[in-house]
């Protein structure tokens, strides 16, 4: 399994960005996928997750209503649409994949994800 995140950049507060994560080897729908972020000097934190079935999602409270996670299995790609960006959203964003016992299980902790992308930097200016 290989994950390649892209789409980060510099954006003004209130702006939007769409992150993509190209996944190879994640063809089984038992792989849950997610996005995490890590700001300088902080631990990596959960942002959003989606089940293998693609119909169940979960978000950290701070991004609810602003971020949307989705997956296109035909393209083997995970997305994170981010809008209403705030300076506190500045971080390196990582995509991740992890095996789940059911296609409708959500996984939200770093230990549950075995595969990680290299990260893409999102900088939100005030």
C-alpha cells in the first residue's frame, strides 16, 4: 500500500483547498481511510475519517461543517474538501489507510492506521 497526498498550499483565512490522496494497493473496501494533521510542536491529531463503504464519516469537532471527506474508489483517491479555513488549521496534513473488520467501521486513532502518506502542508494566513 502506498499513499501520496497532494493539494496543500498557502491560502487566506476564509478560503478553500481540496486535498487529494492517491492510494495504490487499497482496493479492498475493508480499508477505512482518514486524514490527520500535525502542527509544529504538537501531536498528530485526527481530522476526518470515512469507512470502506464510503457512507459513514466522522470529523473532529473543530472542522465539522467546514471540511468534507470523500473517497472515489474507481480512482483510488481520498479527498478532503476544506472551506472556511482558519489560521489554526495550519498544519501538515496526512492521509492514512487501515484495515477494518467491517466495511462500515470508522477508525479514528493513529494506532488503527497502518499506512500513511508523506503529508502535504496547508498554511492559512490571517
